[in-house]
C-alpha cells in the first residue's frame, strides 16, 4: 500500500486536538508573543555555530601544535555539530524558526555541517517520521533493516538479541553514514516511491545538487584540513572521524529515547488504509518526553526532550515548548490520554536500552 493512501481517522478523539490547538493559540495571543524564534533563539544559533566554527578556525590557523589539543578541538566541533542539528537546523526545516520560508530554508541548509542533505531530511523526518510515527514500513526512523529491530512488527534476526549492547557504538556512525552513502541511497529510494513529487523537486536536480554539496563538504572539512593543518594526515583524519562519532552518538541518544521505549506504542502498516486513531492521539501514544526539569539539556538539544509538544506542534519554535507543555499535559489528562515523560535523561536512555533488549527477543510483542 502506498503511503499516500494511508490516512488517520478524523473522528476518533478529534476534540482533543481541536481543544489543544485553541488553548495553545490563546497562550500565544494572550502573552502577545510569536510562535517563531525570539532573541533567545537567535543567541543560541550564534552560540551553536560558534562552538562549531571557532575550533575549526583554530585548527586551520594552526594556533596549537599539540595533536591532543587538535583532537580536543575536533571533539568540540562534534558537540557543535550536535547543537547545530538539534537547536538550529531542526526548527528551520520544520518551518518553525521564522515565518519567512526563505529564512527557514536558508538556515535549514545548515544540515550540510552535519554531512546531511536538506531535502532528504525533510522527507525522512518531516513527512515520514512525523506523519507515521512508529508505524512499521512507514516511519523511516524505526527502519534499520537488518541491523536493528525497532518494532515488534519487524522480522526478528538472531543477532537482535545483542542489539541492546552493539547499538551504542553503531549509533556513533550515524553522521558518517549520512556524509557518505545514506543520502544517495535515500534520494534514489524516495524518487522510486514518488516522494520527490510531494516537495515539487526533480530527481536530476536534487542528485546534481547533492553531488555538489557532498564534494564541497569533503573539500572544506576533510581535504582542506589535511592540507592546511600542520599535523600528520592521520591525526586530522582521526579528528574528522572523532567529530562525527561524537555527533552521531549524541543525535541517536537524543532522538531514540523519544519513541523506542517500553512506554510508547507501535503499529503495523494498516491494511485498510486508515490508522485507527486521530493523528494527534497517535502522536501521544507513540511519543514520550524526558528530563523536563533539566534546563541545560533542554537548551542544548533544542527542546527535543519535549518530544510530545514537538510532534503535536512541529511548526512552533522549540523555545516555547516548556511553557506550552503544561497546557498539553493538562489537556491530555482531561481526555484520558497518556502523557509519558521520563524524569531524567539517564532514565530515558536506559529505557531505550531496555526496549532494545525486549525487541531482541523473538517472541516479544508490544501490548502497551
């Protein structure tokens, strides 16, 4: 069944999202604030870009001669990559950074600093993940055949019994995969599925753009540093890999504990063409928050610890999630809907590991 023919029920608990949207809209109207970025968001953008580019500049200017300091700078760049991805690019691609579409697209292009590609992320994340969260064969965020089993509806392999152990080092390879093969494979696959038509783009145009961007990325962040930095080529190469390992791991442990945990529900691809729940209810059932009181974590990861709010209101800038979370939780309780939230980030990561352990068992079927 084609994804375009899968719809959500408009009747099941439809009053929930209507009531919630009204209350959230009233919050912004009463407080006379915009749903988009504010001064805090602009300052954060500058900070995240600085964490990425200042170490890069120090490396390229050969300010330090110690290989250990150089590797430390590459490590910091990995942290900066993470911040750019979660706190800058993510909002922009969702159209939540600015009311100006051009500004959103321009800032969204910062995904190239992570080795990624704007249009692939828009399709994988905005269209497939946010529309069909935790639906097997539709949500690409839980598709990792055959390495991982992220859903009880996926085929079980013998090695899955160890996935709760080997997941952590493999997660670190995320942006390395983005910067090498994944984007090309995704673009080809999305073209075959007809997804490029949904964003009014042609395959030839995007493939040409992708080749140019990948070439530029490797020229600026791999080849040029090897040539310019006064260090053996292998030190710089190790540094580049270290940067990606830090970012890949960080992104994985931020995104995965929001959906692949024991508290959330999983769904098979509907044979009838209609998902049993209203879209908003589906998001509540398949998503969980974590560490809501951790202000530092919330600041750095772009409010992604408020995943419920993000999935219900992806077009609202994340700097507002903490405040509207009270409205969301109150409304969910009124409609007798769950509002899952792990108290700490550590607990969220442990819950994810626990879920991978359960999914590693051949006879495990989720019944939450």
